């Protein structure tokens, strides 16, 4: 099926059916996550951050504080 045909079919679905379809699509992407290539620069950055975390060199922030700070910033 071509992408435009898929879009036409999806447009005929109800909201709950669309949400279920999106969930299924995300699940299929997550299942094939190992197939998604990671650039070397990104792996190196993640490794660097993890090392700093393990060494206690990172300042960690509570999610609620981050969320509240973003809300205040974008009022």
C-alpha cells in the first residue's frame, strides 16, 4: 500500500482507533530499536555523561523542579 493510501485509510478511523494505531507503530519501532544506528559522536557523548554520572560529577535535577522551571519560563 502506498503512503497516500495509508493516509486515506487512517483519516477514516475514529480517534480511539488512531491512538491504538499510533501505539502499535511506536511498539514496532521500539521492538526494532537495535536496528536504529547510533552515530559514534552520540555514543561517545552518552558514554562521557554516564562516566561523569558514575563519578558523581553531574548535578542532577528532580523532574518536578525541571517541569516547574519550564512552566515558569514559558508563561
